């Protein structure tokens, strides 16, 4: 029998606000000491009342509009009751009855073409803390730094049908939310996590199979492996009776390459949702709504087309640069100064991306002054600094945003020499020290000339026009 897979995702995204959702504690605790960013409010102490962070609602609306959702103009917060050691109040403040955004659509593209994935809702909520298991001490510690950090949960309809589609969907979410600057979406840092709900059914059937959920997945590669494993497990159970499938929550062990049962899957009734009496409804008026709409960025595909039609970039260059909003902003600032889209794109793709890759930084981690990059490009195109030395200057600019390219080039001896007499002296000295290479070149070996050229350029520290140097080199050899 042929089967089809039905997948729905619940994607938890940590919002890029400075403070938490209901208090003024820092929302950024990655790398911090345990329990360093906590207060009585986010620790669930009795008598503490929450105050809604307006920026969280801004970002919730913005995310909803980026994903083509309808915005609920009156949105409310509710209590989700469950007990767990990392949830100090024994309930989570979330949204159930009137989430901030509903009925969205995200278009993805895979090897099978384009497909629309429906978004059921986006709701705002607070994160829980983190349990840290110490095997040596046989103890579990609780870190409340993450408690009350603002999240949005993006709940899809069960429209996904393969690991490839899930990967494309998650990458699209990351791109759109990063473009809107509402979230970092860095799965390695825990700022984007995913619950995978999966079932299988006979091909062509409209009846859903038994659903299992894998919680808190934080790696796309692990998610893909887990999906393939679960598909095989479900089919094996149905065809060979190896187990009885039940609705449950499972844990994925990436080292063993298997999933393991954690608990039977709760239903909405188990959580006893009810309106939070301590948090008043948030009413989004026309002025607020329109201000958020006006702040939306240009979508990646729109920006890519504009780079091609207005800037004259090729499809490849436009595709590479629009991978990240940080790359786009740096490129546009550089272009505004150097006035050459092609030069700006070449530097972004060949040099800037190379440095990011070498430092194992994501494109969205780029923190480079685009206008100063434009100034550096002008120094090269105007013949004032050689490209090799310009790369050194660029590396320094990654370390210090305050570096002025022209001043740095002057201070470090990177400015092109206009003293042709000095160039001729260096050429003569190099030729005198390597008569074999001179003879080889005269004998027809072109590589010998390049070797001599390289030595001359090294002696001149790259501060010479390459074409002028080559001309002088050839003419001087001809006279020997």
C-alpha cells in the first residue's frame, strides 16, 4: 500500500525585544550565568502583576503581516495550566481565544514546485525556564533566565507532506522574520524551536492517521532525520504490527537516530485554558495598525527583482545578496557611495561573504558599515589602493566599525605609489637577483614572468598599479 505523510508544525520563535514580555528583565540570556536575568514577576512570585510589553505586540503584528495573516484588532491573553519545574507559576500566559494573528499563508518552493502552506494562527506567549541535568551529581538544576522571554508560536495547518517541504517552510519563516527584524531565528541558540506533528494515511484518504508529536526540535537536519524515522516507524507499525500507534509526545535522540515515547499527548481540555484576569485585552486601533503596516520591509523576492531590473545585477548576484536583510542593507549603503552596483555586489559576494564564512558567522550576523565599504571600493576603483591591500583593510573593518578606509590605508602604507622611479628600482633589483627566471621567460616560459611579477609586487607591498608594473617589468627584461 502507498502512504502519504501529513505534517503540521508549531514553531516557537523568540522575539528580538530588549526586555521580557511582562517585566523589564533582559530578554537576552544566551551565555549569561544561570538565574542572572530574573525578578519576582518572571519567577512567578505571589502578588506580582504582569505588564504587557508593547514591543512584543508590535512584533507579533509584524510577524503576522509578513506571513499574510489577518490581525485580530482585539487580542487577549489566557492561562494555560500545567505543572513543570521550569514553570514557576504552574501556568503559562499565552493566547488561546483571540491570538494576535490568524489565517495566514506562506509559499514555499521545493523540487516539486511551489506550494502554499496555511497558517492557522500566530499567538504571543511567555517562554518557560530551562532544566539543566547534571549527570555527575545526579541532580537537575533550574535556570529561570528564559522564563517570560517573549515568544510567538506559529501554528501551521497540516499541509506539509515531506522533510523537504518542512525544511523549505522553516527556511522561509526564518528569512521573512529576519527581514522584518522581529527575531534572530537562530536554532543553535534556542531562539527558534519546532514541534513536529506527524501522521500517515493511505494515499488518497481524507481521514487523518494517529498523530505523534516530537517536541522542541532545534536543528533542521535533526528535524529531517526525525521525520524520516517517524514515517518508517508508522508504516512499519501499520503493515507489520510491530506496535500499536497512540497519540503521544515523543523525544528525538539525534545520537541514536531514534524517537522515544515521553508521555501521552495532551488535549486542549487538559490545559484548562481560561482568560488571564491580570492581563487586560489589547485593543489595536487604526493608527497603531497602520504604523506597523508602514514599517514592513520589502519582501526578498521583490527586492531581488528590483536589484535585477533597477541595478542591473545578474540573477545569481541578486539571489546571493537577498539571502539576508543584513547583506541587502550593507550592499545598498555601499552602492549609494561607490555608485557601481556590480562592484558593490562583487565585494559583497567574493569578499564579505568569504570573511563571514571563514569566521563561521551567519549572514545575518554581519555588522559592517556599508557606506565605509563603498568608500573602500572607491579607493580600489580609483587606483589609490590595490585589491590585495583593500582585503586587509576590509578585515580590519570587521574588527572595528570606526575605521576610516582612507585614513587606515595611509597610516598602514597601503596607498598606491605614483613614484615610477621607485618601481623601476625594485624591478631591476628583483631581475638581478633571479637571472634564471629572466632566462626562462626569454625562453618562452610565461609562468616565469608571473613569478617575477609576484616578487616585485611583494617588495612594493602591493602598492603599485598591476598593469603599470607589468609593463615596466616586460620593458626592462627586453633591455637585458
